[in-house]
C-alpha cells in the first residue's frame, strides 16, 4: 500500500454529480481531481482541477489520462471495462475492474451474490420470446423484465403483472440484448448498505438508510430506518463483508435490499458511491465521498457514526430544483444543486438533506 500525500492527483472516470461531490471531498483533504468524460463539460467541471474530454472506449486516451494522475477511480458503472485495463500500466485503479464487471451485469451480479450467500429474487435469463414464456411459467407473476446491462433509475424495465403482459414487455425491451426476468418480492421496506473498505482491508458501515422510490427513481433516504430494517441489518452486513473481501474491494460501494418476511433480499450492487448515501455529507462523521477518497489514496477510513439524531435526504427531480429559495430558507435543510442547466423530467438536479431530532 502507498499513501498518496496531499497535492497528488486523483483521476475520475465520469463527470456527473458523483464526480462533483468526490472532487469536493478530495479538495478538502488537499488532493486535486482530473475528470475524464466524453462531454465537453458536466457537473464536476465547476469544482475539478482539470477536465479531459475523451471517449470511454478509447483505450489509448485513457492510458494517456492515467499517465497524468496518481490514482484512478470511477463515478458510475456503465463504462465498458476492457478499455479501462489500459490504465493499469500507468496508475492504480480502484475499485477493481472485477467489481465493475459484476456490478454492470444483472445476471453475473445475482450469481455472484448468491455464491456469497445472498438470498435473491427468483430469476431467469431471457434471450427470446419463447424464453420469456418459459420464464413466466417457471417463476410466475408478478415479475419485472429487465435489461441485464446499462439500466438505472427505472430505465430498461417492464412490469409483467399477468402472463398477458408479456407481449408488451418483450416489444419494449427485445432490442436490448439478453434480458432477465425477476420475480417481484413481497416486502415492507427497501434499504441499502453503504460499505467502505480501505487498502489494508478495514471495513466500515454507515447506518442503513430506508429508501423510497417513485417511478423507479430514488425519492428519499431516511436514517434511522424502520425497526424491521434494523433487524435485518446484521445479516445484510455479514453478506456485504463477504462480498467486499472476495472482491478485494477498495473504496465505497452500495448494496440495495428488500426487507422481506424471510430476511434481507439482495436486489443489486453499485460499485461506487451511491445516491442513497448523499445524506452522509451532513449526517455522518465522515461522508461516503470522503471515505472513498481516503480509500483510494491510501488513507485510513474516517468514522461513519451518525453526527445527528436523524437525517432525511430527498432528491430534487426536474422542476423540484426550482424551489431552491424555499429549500435554502429552512435553517435545518442543506441544499445541494449539481449545476445542471436543463431541468428535464426525471433528471436529478440536486438533493436536500434535512437534519432531524435537533
């Protein structure tokens, strides 16, 4: 392990809001961030030390970028892993590419999680219309047909409440390649675990937030969570520890769970900082963003305990951000805007964190 001194440069693949918040956390610790992204600008451009425009699939450009930094990380998982391998000869890359490959493929992800002892929803691979009928017969309805790759915030999904819905679901997603049909899990609450692991193998957990989604997009994350969630956190943490150690993970990642009557059901894993952890900026001793930076530069992890009795994070979607003055006028609310110039429906424009119990 090599600990990078303040002044070192962290390369971040991706320049969205997660890259923005990572750059801000790095600057606080004295590090500079260079962003690599295909767009000319983005939310991270306002706060990073340098913006490098390049295609995610350009291995030569990625290698050149890696030569200009001391360590590389990424802010989201929808990047082809093979071009990233060109980075390894020039700078360390955290988290490991294995985690990226697993996290971006639903079938590989569920198989890996099950191998680590996770309980998952019943599922079946779907490559044809006939496969879909067979999958429905095998696992039943209601179910959700999903793309196996590049889906997020409810995109790339179609619900099948009864067998007669299969045609519409297939027509909506048939061009996306291999699909997966997942049985819908009866659950009372959704929650996530935020896990940090440093280069020496130390692992830290934040309190588990209870999450509420609307139209497939995270709406709120609340801590403390419902007692039913709290009962299932120890089992979920034991699984997360096995996953982190098996991957030799370095950095922060998140796992989403359903709190079912049978215990925590693994939903999906994100090998990066996560939307449901934004509350940690004000609500925890050390934020998920700072601990990710600490891990990749070789520093020990910071404390993850609650800094306040309770906290709620709410995403500002689309026109919600137009109420910025209202949010900023509440003395217990922290406003975070991402610098996006167009408030499209379903687009995350920012978030607010409200501290409770004070």
